[in-house]
C-alpha cells in the first residue's frame, strides 16, 4: 500500500470516529462507543495484510471501528448499526461493539474474544488451511486470566494466531503504571511466543514488521505477537477521561497522521481531506 492510499484510509477512520463523537454530543447516537483516534496507523498497517476473500479471520475487541473499516467494511453499514437502524451490520441489534461481518468479529467483553480466536485458529489448523487469526487486544486485557490461558494454549498447540497488543498505556482511565506489574514482553517470553515491540509512528517500520509477522505466522503456523506502543487522543468511551490535559497535548504533537502528512504533498493532502470529509 502506497503512502497516499495509507493516509486516505487512516484519515477515513479518523474522520469517521470524530463524527461519531460529534453525533453523540448532539444526542443522535445512544449507548456508548470506543474510538481509536490516534491509533489509526495500526488498523491500516495490520489489516493491509489480510485477504478478506480468504479464510483469514479478524477478531477484534470493544475498540473495533478502525479495525472494521481497515478490513474493508462499509462505513454506511457501520453508521446505521450505531444508530440502531435496519441496514446496519446486524440490523441495529449489535451496536458499537458487536460486529459480525464476513470473517470479522468483535465483542465488548474485555479479553473475551481471545479464547474465541483459539477455537477459530484450531479449526483452521485441523482443516489444513494455511490461514491465520488476527486478534486484537489492549494492555488493559492483560488483567484478564483468560488471556493468559489463551497464550498458553496458543503456544502449546502451535496455533496460527497473530496477537496485536495495542498498548495505549491506559486501561479505561487507569494508567499502566498503576495497573500492570512487570513488562508485556516478558509475559510473551514466559509462554515462548516470539514477538516484536515497536511504535505506530513510523509507518515504514510498522508495515515492514507487520508483513514479516504475517509471513511468520502463516509459514510456521505458530503464534506471534506484535506489541505496539501507541496513544489514543480521545477518551476511553465518550467522556470518561481523567488524563492530564498536558499529557494529551504533548502526545498530539506527535500525531502519527501529522507525521505521515509531512511525507506527502500539501495540495494532495487538502484534496484527500475534502474528499474524505464530504464522504463521511
């Protein structure tokens, strides 16, 4: 995927999520929503390696919109779903967190889809398919026992799962320093799962490492993990945010999308922005 296509897809996710928060403020949407504003590069880079026509499966979590859109899902169908209308992904029944579309699945229970991904991966392996399961979880999910049981089983049975841990340093509104003992990488070492740890700010490195991770999991038919240190600019859901404003502003200065824009023609950026805004 070239830089322009990458930027356009990431921007679609950013503007879509910003529109959701705007509609919630206006009272048009109800319930809750969890946006990935600031984490778009992860969505686009990882999902660009998925062939949605194959048996590859994507298992997402409560912060699923960006993953879904990067997968190639319909923005209109997702919006209708969030508005509780017919024509939505599940005709308005599932809402923000419960998506079922082709080989894409998500659920709102923290860490709850990780064990599900094991069963899917075992199915793929038993039927001799050279595919994999791409499973997303955040640093907060590392407080769930089922996640550790899943890591153990994935390693023990050599299941073709690519774990992506999006470490945005906050479990809802609790910072990682107050919530997680030890390191994420040492947890993977304990289960003998190979991994790579990186940032989402340099897309060249991000794309290279994701491509390599997919190749490893497909070829070896073994689990692998990509730990990505990132940061979400928006609240956990709509308004539950007690992070220091100074911290957020400091992080926004290193907005991955802005860093990407520095590599593109300014006039081309304006054209893309207008096109995406009009579509949303």
